[in-house]
C-alpha cells in the first residue's frame, strides 16, 4: 500500500514537472533540465571550450609581453641599453597588441604613436620599485625623450 502511494506521488510529481517543462520550456533550460536540447548544449560546451583556449593563449601572450617589458626596463635601469633602445623594444613588444596602442593614444591624443609609446615606457619606469618616488630619475628619462624629439624636428620616430 505504501509502495503504491509513493509510486503514485512520484508519478504525479514527474507529470507536474513534465507539464511545467512543456508549458514553460525556458524554466527547464534555466535549471539545466532541457535534456531534449543535448545538441545545443554540446555546441555551447564546445564554444565555451574554444573561448577558454583563446583566453588562455591571450593570457600567455600578455604575461610573456609583460615579462619582456620588465626585462627591458631592468636593462634600461642597469644601463645596459639607452632610453631610445628601450623605447624601440617597447614598440616591438606592443606591435601585436592593438589595445595598448589604443590606450596610449587615449592617454596622449596629441602625440604620434611612437611618442605615446615612449610615454608608456616612462609610465612603466615611474611604477618600477627602483624608481618609485625618484622624481629626478624620471626627469632624466623625460629629458632623454625631449632630446629624441629635438633631434627629429619635434617628432619622435622609432624604427620598426
């Protein structure tokens, strides 16, 4: 008797859920019970996987670029390269990162892309632990940028 009661109750619950899923299919979709849509779910899963792989690649590229920029800044601070050479390296490292060019142009809208890149290098230097708070050292780099500008008739040109 109890078994029949439980079985009847289970059938009623399943029938109610099925009826709701039929009447409001978006509810079943929202809670992940739309088993009739397995091909769509599989396609969503594959798309999510492709996006995750792409994001992982971008993240790796960004990390690699940041580490290389840090190495350039360290070389500059140690005197292993000139400001000009460091700026050229920054430009090359940013070559495939359009978002960096866009942010430089937003920060420095009246400057050429090359000069904006030089300012990006100075900003990175400004945040470096060996330079933080050392206004004279930053002014030294700014004077080097001024010298580059003066040597090229008021513009900065970094080779590709």
